[in-house]
C-alpha cells in the first residue's frame, strides 16, 4: 500500500479559497477539510469526480452567513492523503472514511449539500445515519441500485479516463462546465496532483459507479435507496438543466424522496455538470431559503 502524505504539500492558498486547512485521521490516511462559520445549522458539502473542496468556494460565503460550513476533500483528492495504487480505492474505503469523519467531528443537524460522487456517498451516509442529518440537497447525482445503464456521455468519459496516460483534470472540469473558467481556476483544480500517480483516486472513481454489470458498492447503495424511500425530513432536489450525465436522474430522485415534492420544482438554468461553478451564488441562496422555510 503506497500512501502519499499530503500534510506537507504546498497547495494554495488560493485567492478565492484561502480558508485554513484542517486535517483529521480517518484510519491510515488523513482527510483535509475547511470549517467556516458557526451556528446551529451545519452545511456538509461533498464534492465528486474529479474535483475537490475548491468546487464549493462560491457557495461558502452565502452558506456561512447562515451557519457552519464543512467542506472535506475525499481521500485521494484535493489536500487529503492519496493512495498511489488505484486498487486501494473502493466504495467501502470512501464510505468508511466519511463515516469516521462525521463521527470524529461529531457533526449534527447536517444539511447535506452533495453532487456527483458526493451524492452517491453522502446519500448513503444519510440513509444509514439519519440522526445526524436534518436535510438533503442532492445536486446532479443519484443513489444507484446497480441495475441502471449509464448514458453514452458517461461511457465516453469513463473510456477516456481508462485510456489516457496523463489524466487532464482541468480539461475534464472545463468540458463539464458551461462557464469559461480562468487559467487560475483550472490550475487550482490541478494543483493537488503534481505527479500523475497522485491521480489514482480520480482514475478509480468512474469505473466504481454502481451500475448494470459493473461498479462497486451496489449492495450498500441499494439498501440506502430503500431507506431513502421512507425519508421523512426535508429534501430539496436541485439539478442543473444542462448536464447530460445526470439530467435524467432528477425526476426519479425527486419522486423517490417522499418530502422532495414539498419543495419548489426548479432547475438551475445554464448550469452544466459542475453547477457549483456555473451558479454557485444562486445555489447558496436557494439552499439558505430552503433551510429558512424548513
């Protein structure tokens, strides 16, 4: 097992994401996170593939006016420790790391803000630990049961990740974002990975998605989906209108969560897969309004 200790890495600060970096042990690796604001409300923001907590920088100021904002980097991403062997990554590894993160920080009254893999893992966590979660805000994500076929766009993305020698994270993020990102922003997404082997986590996640004839963790997500079918706390499904990967998940997820239909039926207009980049401030406002009305 090769584990890269990221604690000494000089990553940032960035002009728009200069919060102090905290670290907590989640087993052998350490998970990095930012912890901003205070109050009774706790916003837990979980990123997906192939981003890191920097993705939430446009949401943090607005959310922090309403409560505490906690933004971890998944193991293998951002400023967290990274396995350099792709085989070390599994659904269970990621799940256990986040479960321990919740316990060590003793997070309570959580409004989960999650997208992509952050939703797959975050919704599974919420289903298994409902006592810690007050609300759900799933964005451009899903809770797969291991039976669905993936859209062609996703299959092309997965194939690209598998065959590309030096995985260009900046290009992948720009291609899934409507907004033209600055060179500084794209460099920030690449900054935690000065060596190609540090991208093993980003290489592993696509093929790990539970799906028909593939993936990992379907037994866990399937059980979580059953529990979420009886979810009785507020849920606000907030998808963008221009994401070819998850667009078709939106209505089925909104129907599956019993309380989701109590909230406004809205789309984030002009948003791609990484809607946090395209409409971060608007999303923060909508989440705060959701908290205020529930």
